[in-house]
């Protein structure tokens, strides 16, 4: 990992783990068994720095991939402390037959973490 990327990752690694824990909590609240949906760890993402055109500062961006190279989610940490994290679930809702769980998302700033599942209605 590039030194600048590693430095930024070290700054957010504890927060990133808290966010992933929140995503896992959201999955559990839906009724999935603990081993039924795998939310990857922050350290397993591939990171890069991207210039944010709104403030000319660099954001840390990470992508999660499966073993076949398909993207499973992303982590975005802005220089101002705000963030957005998303991880695919792609499974039928475990307790609501007419719903599909597409992903879980988290957003916020610093230690203020909000998270929710993204559900889609199944066609009749």
C-alpha cells in the first residue's frame, strides 16, 4: 500500500471497523443468521486516494471485491470526517417474503454513524 494511502487508512481504521460492525448489526436486525451474510472487513478493501473537486482535498476510497473480482461494496472517507460505506447483501429478506435485501449502507461524520438496509419489493 502506498505510504499516503496507508497513512489515511491508519487514521480511519478504527472508525471503519465501527462502521462495519454497524452494517453487521443491521444485517442481524433483519433476521439473517450470523454466518448467512458476510460483510467484509475494512482491511480487505483495495484503497486509493481521489481528489474531491468540491474542496480540492483527497478522499480515501476503498472497494471490496469477491474472489472473482466482482465489486461487493465501497468505503468513502472524506477529509472533513464525513463518510459513506455500502456493502452488497443480495438476498431475499429472511422474514418478509415480498422483500429483497440489496445492500446495507452507513453514512455520517466522525463517530456519528447511521446505518440502514436497502430493501426492494419483489414483483408480484
